[in-house]
C-alpha cells in the first residue's frame, strides 16, 4: 500500500487516459487492482505490479478507492450496475472516483442509487489534460461529492492532479468539466477560423502564436492547437468526436436548466460538421479541415 495514504486502489477503464493514470498510481507506490475486457492490453500494467482481477466487482472488493474512466454515461451505468459490475462489490466505507466526462444529472442519480443500495460513496472527478499529464500526475481535476467522500479519496486523487478542486456536491465536478469544454471548444472554433483567415490573407500562420504571445488574444489553445492547425498536425490526443459528445451534453444540460448558450451551440455545430466530414477520430484541432 502507499505509505502516505494506507489505501488500496482499483482502476477500471484502462483506455487512452485511464491506463496512464493507473501506471502513475503504480509509479507512486500504490497497490493497484485492475480489470480489463482484453487482458492483453494491460500486460504492461501487470508487469509493473498491477493485479488483474476477473471482474469490476472483484476490483471494488479489493480496493478502498476505485477509479473509473469510461467513454460516456451509458458505459458508466453499465460498469456500475451491470452484471459483475461495481455495485456487486460495493460496500460502506469504499469510494468510487469517476474520472469520466458524463452527464451531471445522471451522475447525481447514479451516485444516490449506489449509496442507497450499497453504502459506497461516489466522487465525480472529471479531468482536463493529456495522456502525458495522466502519466505524470499533473491533471486538472474538478470534483463533486460530499465532504466526507471527498476527504476520504483526496489523498489518492491528489497523486494524479496538478490541481484538484472540490467544486461542491455530487454532479458539481461534471458541471465544471462542461464549463471547461465550453470554453475550450469555443476557443478552438474561433482559433481555427482565425488561422484560416490569416492563411487566406497570405500571412504565415505558423508565426501567429508567437506574434500574439503575452497579449490579450493569447491562450493555451492558441499556443498549442493554433500552432498545430498552422502546420496541419492532427495526430489525436483528444478527438473531435469526444468534443462532439461533450458539447452535446452542454446543449442538453443548458436546455434543461434554461440557460441560453448560443456561442457554445455554434461551436458544437462546427465540431459536428467536422465529424460528419470524416474527421471525428482526428485531434480536436482538425476542425480547421472544414475550411480547407
């Protein structure tokens, strides 16, 4: 067990982001139990010391804190309440930390059901950052939970985070992630137009990020993704389709609570168009391709 926390840890959802997070926890001295549908994909984690178990329920039984990172709300519901799922191994005194980006309302409902049925706590802790940040433990993490559940899981979550903020009760972390995606998605859509505008005017767009660095127009989106748009580097880190999923969630949530979000809606249309043009599995900055 990790000497600092004395907590055993499980990880379920070992994809592009989950796997390097599990490796980070191993590197920091935690015992990590894992479950994957395809054991061959986690052989490197097992070689590093992870214990591969037979089901999600078995991972939860073996762990004080169980992490999940899955693709969407339906996948999360299945892994928690499906056959052999988290709920079957859950018990009072254990906490689930969901690092997926899913719908806030569904998170509140599922967390309440898991607590009522089993006594297990739930922290929604979606992340912002790259696979490299997952491995290095420098993610931005925004959490929603009761104070008790957050305090219990915080020492482990903090090992994955460069910044960890408890935003409020259940669902608050997911809502904050939607704020993040709104700002990032809207900025990406505008940067794509600006880079294309510069190119069509005959300006060397590769110089734009440096020219605007430090000014009011500067941003991490411009510096990272604007630079990549200028040289057509679309190798995926976070994909267009992931942003489509998140901005669709923003749209549904904003409509349900009556918040007008016309700019976010326009950005969502840009990403949807890029996806329909066949760019869904490219990096988010590939939305510039719709103008080419």
